[in-house]
């Protein structure tokens, strides 16, 4: 039984989600206290509770403490079972974060799986579905994983109601990946999504991005979604390179001007482009876990966040790997190595 402190490092929900995934994959039980201790509202929110319930269903786990608001949990997994799953968050809690909890585990099942999750698809505290689709899953595919994802309905904060479906095929062993260079520029675009709001909101966002990035109209795309999927708004900037694609996001909110939403996404994109690294801050957070499961890997990162450092420490509690960060030639390098290899 591994004992975890949910207040360690950045003290958020990633500690719980990564622990669930690693527990299922390694068959190692864990107990965690002080869940999300460093958040304004500590303990498990609906999204975290559904992640626990999903992991329990996928692995037939014995669980104690799986309650809304709970700050302690124990989790003892059984064998991972493929199949057809449906998890309903019941709020705008993130579908993508629940999905990320179970996808890597389901690669280890004996049968293919389909996972349908209803809840939020675009909110400020989680990667949007297009991030998984364009940035994360193509890199998993290079490691040997076959995961397809479909966004069937958008869900914005606070109403939620979105729907995502993923198909996960078994993969006995992920391949190691080295992602040191982003490669040549291929294409870039911005997408503004508007539901139940004037389309001028999206048009203003695209105008700001086009001006700041010096892009032409052919790179700027407005998507008017059915009004019943709103009210909500998000803008995405997608930067495609030879070896990697990055997605930077801004999310509309009450009393936040469209120009501010566009600026948030633009600042992320410009920081990434200026860094010369392969992975942006959020992609860096996500890559360590599959690389550790594969037994090794490395990548350059624009930013090493406390979120990433916390995740690295957690992963090493479940797997025989060491994860460390270096600075070389003005770049951050993340190295994931088997603990048996010399540093």
C-alpha cells in the first residue's frame, strides 16, 4: 500500500488522477489523504469522484472514501477489464481529465474498449478535447497506442452537457519516445467556438489573434454551435510542426472581454513559439506518464511547472523510473529513465 499526500507539491487533482492510472496499471493499492488540499475548495469535486468511480469500474477495485468532498481515499485495483463504459459527471467537470485517468489503463486490457463521458469539454481548468485529439494522442500513437476520440457535443462551464467518446485498443507495451525537436513549421490556425452567444464574440477573438500573429483570414475559423450547447465560448490556436502539434486555449467567461480571451491564447502560443521547445507547458505535464510506462523517453519543454514536478515525483512512487529536468542550450529537458539505467 503506497501512502500519498494530496497536499504535496502543487496539491491539486492531478495527484489523484495519476495515482489512479498508475495503481490500475501496476496493480498496486494506494491510500491518499488531503486530496486537493491546495485548492480553494479541497476534497473531491464531481469530476474527481467520477474519475475514481471510472477507475474502480475499469479495474474492479475495492474503494473506501469515494464520496463528494472526501479528502481521503483508499484504492485497491483488480484486473483491468475492457468493455463499453459510460461515465456521467453531471456538471461541467472535465471529460478529458476523466478520460485521461482511464485511457492508459485500458491499453492494458485484453479487449478493446469504448468510453463515453458526459460533462464539460471546454473549461479553463482542463485541456480541451482538441488538445487530446491534435497534440496528445498523435504522440501516444507514435508510442504504439491506438486511441480514437470523437467530440459529439460541446459542454461549457457552468452548464456542461458535452459528450466525448473514445475507442481504446489494447497495447501490450508502449514504445519509448524521444521528442527533442519540434521540426519544421507545417501549418497554424485559430478556431473560435460560440454557442448561445453573438457570433461577434468569436469574430472579435479571431480578429485579435489574426492581428497579433499576423495571420490571414484563411487561418481564422469561426464555428457557430447550436445554441442549446451554450452559452459558452472558447478559442483555440493550433500550431502544427513536423514532429509535434501544440494547442493553446482561451475560454470565455462572464464579464471577460473577447479580446482578453484571445490574448490569453495568443500569449501561450507566442511563448511556445519563442521557446524552441517541442512541448508546451500542458503537453509536458501529460507526456511523463506514458513515457514512464514505456520505460523511458525524453523531450524538451517550454516550461517546467510545479504541476509537472509534482507529477514526476508521484510517478516514481509507482514505477521503477527516475524523472529529472535539465537546462541545456537555453531549453528545459525532461528525461525519463528506468531506475536501472545510469543517469
